[in-house]
C-alpha cells in the first residue's frame, strides 16, 4: 500500500488505521434525537468541531441484518457514516445553513462485531463554494481493523450568501 | 382445474415465503419495509413515518433511512432469488423454506448511493435489478422513488458477496 507524503497526512493516518489509536476516550455521547431517524437507531454524537465529527451506534438487536449471525445491517453503518460525514461538514469553520448528501460511497471491509458499538470518525477535507467533500471510517473502539470506510460529497448552502427570502 | 389450484397454491407459498423472509430480518421490521411480488419482480415499499425523518423542518427523509432502504432492497432481492430457486425445486427444499430455513444472506462489499431528490413525507418504493449474478459476486442497481417512477429520489450501485456454495 503506497502512501502519499504530502496529501493530507492526518487523514492518511485516519484512513489507513495508522499507528495512533483510532479513538481517544469520547465518553457516552449524546443521543441525536434532533434527527428523528438517527435517534430511532440510537445514534450518538460524541463531538464535532474543526471539520471532524465522531458518532456511534451501540449494538441493538433491532438493528440486526443477518439473523443467523446477529450482525448489524449494513444499512445501519451506511446511516452512521452518512450522518458522520454530514456532521463533519457542518463542523467546518465557515457558517453553513444546510447540507444535503449528493453521493456516498462505502466499502465494507468486515462485518461489525456482534454486541459491540460501531464508531464513525468523519473529516471534511475540502470545501468549495457549493460542495463539501468528506471521508469517514467506521470501527470498533481500540481496533485498527476497520469495519468500513466512506467518501461523500455534499451540496452546501452558506449562511452569508442568503440575503433574499425564498431563494 | 387441478393444475390451476396447484399453481395458486404455489403462488400463495411464494407470498408467504417472501413475507417470512422479510420479517426474519429485525432491521427490515424496524424500518417497516414491505415487499410485493409481481411476476418475478419485487417492489419494496417504505411506508412514511416521522421516525424516518432527518430534517424535521422540511420535513425530509433521513439520507441514512433512504440509503438503508436501498440496501435492504438489494439484499432482499438477492436472498429472494435464492429462496425462489429453492421453492422451484419443490419437495424438501420448498418444505424447509416454508418452515423458515432461509439461506444465509449475501454480504455487502461496497455500495455507492446517489441522492437525486429530497425524500418527502410520503411512502417510498424501490426496485432492484441484478446486473450480474456470479458464483461469488453479484452486482445490483437499485432505484427508489416516491410519486413518480421516472423521478427517482436515490439510486444505489453495489457489489455483494454471495454465500459460500454448500454453506
């Protein structure tokens, strides 16, 4: 696996697992009840700022996708990574009015472990006038063995640009 | 007449098996996804409810709910094709399926979701097309729409790993 020296070193370490721990202690987090579907699947926000967001979904039998193994449905990981990327975009220094996912690509490297919380760490690594780009990884605490990775693009609306009502 | 009765019984078996297969997955039940059969084509329905919303102000479906719906549709299409083939074999196979002995679900390798339009506060539908069904990997396209079939709200492309032979 080749590694680009000058291209986003922090994110490179994030994407490759790297040598540093993937997750520092983040506490219990807060149920994301402001987004009804996120609240419904038990998604928690552990922190967002500086273009980074950390979210999680604790294991729950209602989220099982394969009844024979008890593994959570891929759709849960999709929802977690989508939301994490969106939260990272909203956590950029610029003031944004809203974001909407344009597209989302997810690679599933291994099934999430039964009974374990899945965490997502997302980073918005580039923002233009109307589009933001984010990447994210899904993993279990203390493990370098990633569950999934994601790349997403969002259409954004900047707050300052909105001068007319109903635009 | 006897032939017709036999055919009707076979159709009823298929509907019962499809419903049982759907209900066997807890995450399908959580979202409330249902499947209808028309010939060999499956149509998924996601009845709207507040718990699926991402942005309560619009309101709009959560991107994670839409993404999950697409992924559920893809996996169910693949699983149903396997179940359907077993029902066709008749005898012990059909009996096992009727008793709930479903094949192992395929695993998602990667997916790309394109979000084309905001999902509104109404029911959504989806259909999957198997573009390639190999021994190990299947490639699917899935489209979700609301009131107009030709105005999809989201599309998914994905690769799925089929369960091992004789597994």
